[in-house]
């Protein structure tokens, strides 16, 4: 191929019996223009907006007893439950921008509907969206004492609301923050947990930014043991189970066998629910411990980010993912949930993650969290 600097500065083109002079610079400009046009066409697929972009819909939060109802653009989105009769707080259901429910519809409080009591892979402690860990100082905050049949452990803790610290509606986003006690079976408070959320939505997407802080503020450390039972999770509508739904991660791995126990920036489930092709992704923040995280992603609809279950995920008994939060310190985890229309490509999941990644990196500060690993 000839070098550009070997081209003549002018070339002659015959047209209609006349010879026109054409500057090579003009030709190069035309090539650049065509290249940019082609790129714009390639990238012109639907992409989730940045949470800071104009066009976000109004978000309204309204408290009703032991729950907070969240609507976006005047349409129901989700409800946050913190009834002390239930072992942990949770969201139920999650909806797409079109109103499609993408999460499982039970248990309702602590009740399993009769039609579902014998479901395969019932796992009723897996709430539609929740945070919990199966081994904090040997106590299970993932399973629930009311459903012991579905857990290996018999020592269950409870995450009990202390107060709602913030509940804010807004023209383009809404915010929620709540403080909880981590309570042992004997009723002792062994530490605390702060759950913070920010809600946004547009014409074809919904976003929840989730921040969870564990506080070793009760005169003793908190040790998170190595277990697959955790940590931030969704339990999806059965239509998104794989099959018939699809699981894919940021590395292009597809299906439970390729995704479960592997590390990735994000995982997405998508499929047809009712009349809508819809998907949901969880993004792992680059600020998180052991980013990119391991994924406890099952074909039956459990969908969890878990950076601590290294021994179980790798099946290597020599490894230990345990982490100790020293007394007086804390440990924070950050995730984004993106609910999108269409499949993973139509939903612009990879591009949306890059937006999130850049936001998280720009917000990064020296961490106040301190802990120690037992080994990796």
C-alpha cells in the first residue's frame, strides 16, 4: 500500500470530458467523515443513559408503615420492606420501564403460597432483591430461621431496622438510606449495617445504585467466612431462568456452567417476560473488595455477587476468601442494578457498565474501610 506522503498533492479525475483538480487533503477529509458516519451507525444501538444525563424521570418515595413505595415517572417501580417480622429487608417486586415484573412474586412476608410450596429450587429465603451474608462470625444472615429446611445452617441472625435515615424524592432521582442492627439468635447486637439506594429511570431503563456498609462498631471484629451463600442478590421471575432465559457475563461467557463461580465486571439475565423482551444486570463497582467479583449465578434464577466465597467457587480447599473487619472499622460494597428493554446488546449493557465504571473511579477516595484476609 503506498504511503500517504508519496501521493501527489493533486490528482486528475475525468468527468464529462473535463478534468477537475482534487486536493488530496479534501480526499482525506472525506475518508474521515465517512469513517465517523460508519462509527455512529454502529454505536446507534439503544444504550442506557448516564444517571447524570438530562431526561431522567421524577422519582417519588412514600412511606406506608414498614414499607416504602417507589414510583418512577408516575408508574410503580418497587417497594422496600423492613417489617421486623421478616429476617431481613428486601425489595419486591422490581419492574421494567414498561411495567413488566422481572422478580419472583413470593414469599409474601414469611408466607409461601400453596401453589409454590413444592416448587423445585424453592429457596424461599431468596427474596426478590436483598443483601445478606451466610457467615458473619459464624451466624447466617443469608438464610432465615423461618425457613430452616432450605439452609445448611441452624444459627440464623436477623437484620433489624433501627431507623430510616433518609428518604428523598426528586425530579430526576430519589434516595433512601436505612440503618440496621445485626442481631444474633440471643438478641445481642453484634454490629450494624447501612443500606443506601439511589433510584433513576428513563423511557426504557431503570437503575438502582446500591451501597452496603458493614460496621464493626460493637466492640468486636466481624469476620465474614468463606461461603457461596451471599451477598447481594436478586431472585428473578421464572421466565428469566436459564433456559428459557439467557445468562451472560462481561467476558462473553454464557449459561450457568460458564458463569457460576467465575469473576466478571457484570452479569446479565435476559429473556421474554409476558409481552416484553427484558433483561437485568448487576454491575460490580471497581471500588469493591476483590473486583471483579465472583458470581453465584444459577440457572434457576438466583443471581448474586459474592467476593468472599473463593474456596467454594474455585473448589480449592487451600484457598480461603474470609475477611475480617477490625473493631471500629467498616467495609463497603457498591453495586448498580440496570433493568433494560431487549437483550444484552439492545440494552447497551456493556456501554452502561463503562459509564458506571468511570463514575465509580472518578469518585474513588482513599478507603476508610480496614480489614484483613485470612488467605486467598
